[in-house]
């Protein structure tokens, strides 16, 4: 009975695959919408269309989503590709089973596992996948032990997932590029095989090596004459793919070979924009230093400096400024790089931008300055980094809250003291008639209340509800503070 279980499991799996094939003719709105988005170069929209269907168990959506992550077009992780490829394969998707076997073999998104690879390749082959049959025909007799594949004919261990014999065809070359198999690539080059062969996502061997960070493979393919600017279906070049993953040595090799750093993807993003969105500092710095990166041209309507300001290091921000980036450039909502850095609480970027003389008075469409947005988000260290001679401290949000009010509510007595030293209005009221003292009282900020009282805050003032600071403290269950305010 135990011997029948594997065969029964295989029959059940193949029946699932057959059911999937029968249902393939039914319209799938999510897949159609994703395909339209991809044709338009809108990768983010395609992912948004596919994810709900993938989560609901649609194997085709799961497979397509995995393929996007696997190609690098979605700037995701190999782990996400493995997650969705596994789900699709377990739902009976035949191509997913084949690719899952390859992922186990190569150790992409998971630990290399020759036995698991063979299991999934066998399932795919049993369901009629010729690629799986061909790969199995060249599969070594091997066992897995502690991450090392040991061939039965040799006492010498080989790296996990490495085959003793690799079939010399286009698919093998693409996989070899991802895995950095220089021996296979050199055999292909010597046989004058096409260097522009592509996978189903339109990515060449050079692109596959770049996205995997296989720098030696990148160099060998470039030396052999591979197209350094070949773009895949998403319009991503090898340089963009390497930059998106932060593979700085691969980026350097491509730049040295003359790859076009100003090239844009289908979504209008440059290699620099990809590096900055992932906050890959070394890759970004190499692109900036190359002199060819588009520093001032917005990517997705957002300047590279603004992208960097969100969470990248001050060194990247400083490098962009030194390369000529406009520190006061605004996006469509009137936000500067300094505003974004303050809103995200990126103290390092705030410091770098202040050193570059960025204008701290420029607010967004709602008139919130960098200082106000930092305090509104309670990024107190970023707010302190903004303080300095000439800083506007009496601006207010649309609800009338000043920097002093927001700092008082947050309970930072040092920041409150600094704002008072900069002549912040002590008894200014917001739209509800509340003062900084009242806001501190509501939050129970006793130390701030003492600082404000010492500065001469008027405890007798009433808000629009006719409440004094003491009454607000009482209503908020801060009895001791209420006594201090009476």
C-alpha cells in the first residue's frame, strides 16, 4: 500500500493539471487585464491585477505573477517568485512545475534541493512538458546531503544544484547565465550560439546574469559581444536589472562596457531610478559617478533626488547634489526633496540637504513646510535637524497647528525650548482655539507644560469649547497636571 502512494499522488496531480487545461478556455478577467497592463508597460498595474486572483488560488495568475518576479521586471525578490511558483505548481500548473524544478535546482528563492527539483520535473514531464523530460534525461544520479549534491560516480562534492552534464541549448544557456555557469557559457560562445536568445519574458542571457549579480558571467557575455542595451518585454535593460537588485559590481562592468545609463524602461524609469528605489547606495553611486545618469530628469514624475531623500543615505543625496541635482525641485504636489526627507524621518538626508542650502520654507500643496510635516509625523529628530537660524517656525497646517503646538503635543521639551528660542508664537491658537499649552495638557506632557508656563504661556485662555488648559487636563484624566495649571 505504501508503494502505491507516490503513484496515486502523481495521478491526482496530473488530473489537476488536466482540469486546469480544460478550464483554460474560460475567460479570466484578471489575466486579460494584466496582459493589457504589461503591453502598456505598466508593471505595477499588472501586479495589482494578478495578486487578488493569485491569492484566491488561480494557478495561471500565480504563475504569471511568479514569472514577473523571476524576470526582475517587478523588482521583487526571488523568494516571492518561489512562493507563487510553488503555489501554481501545487495547483497543477505544468509550466510552473517545470520552473519550480529549475528553481530548486538553481537554488533561486530557496535552498538548492536536487531531490525536490527532480520531483517537480518528474511531475511536469508526466503531464507532458518536453522541457522537463529533456532536463531529466541529463539529470545526474545524485543525493542531497547538507546542501551538497554528490554525484554517485564521483567522490568529489559539487556545489548544490550543479549538474555534471548540462545540455547545450538556449534554455540551458539562459539558466547558466543566472547561475554563473561560465563553463556552459563558454561552450555556447565557442559553438557560436546566439547571445541574444531570450526567455519568455524577453530577457537575454546578459540580462539574466545581471539580475542575478553574476558579474563574471556578465563580463564574459559582454566580451563575447552580447548586446549591452538589450531590453526585455518590460523595457528593462541589463543595467536596469542589475541596478534594481543592487548588484554594484555588475553595474560597474556594464558601465565600463558602455551600457546606456540614460535608457528608460516601459514605465519611464532609468537604471538610477531603479537603484534609488531600492536604496542600493553603491550601485547608485556608481551610476552617478559615471556621468551619464539622468540626474535632473524626473523618473515617474519624481526627481532622482526626491527618490533618494525618502530613505537613502546622506552620501547618495550629497552625490546627487554634487552632480547637479536641483535641491529645490518640486513634484506635482509641490514637495521638495527636503520635504520628503522630513516626512519620512530621514535625518541623514535632511542633514545633507540642509548642508546643500535646500529651502526649508517650501511647503506642499497644503502649505506644510518640512518642519511641520516632520512634527506632524512625529519624526522629532528630523525636526531638530531642520532647526537653524532663519527657519520659519510660525507657519501652520490647514488645521492651524504650528510647530510649537505639534512639538508640545509630542512631548519633546528640548524641541519646544528650541522653538521658543526661535521666537515661536507662544499663545497662538489653532482652528479649534487650542494653544500649545492646551495641546500639551491634553496629552499629559507635564515637562512641556512647565517649559511653556515658564515662558509665560497664558493659562487662562479658553478654546472654542470654552475649556481652559486645566479643564482639558482634568477631562483627560491628568489630575496632577490640572493642579499645576490652576
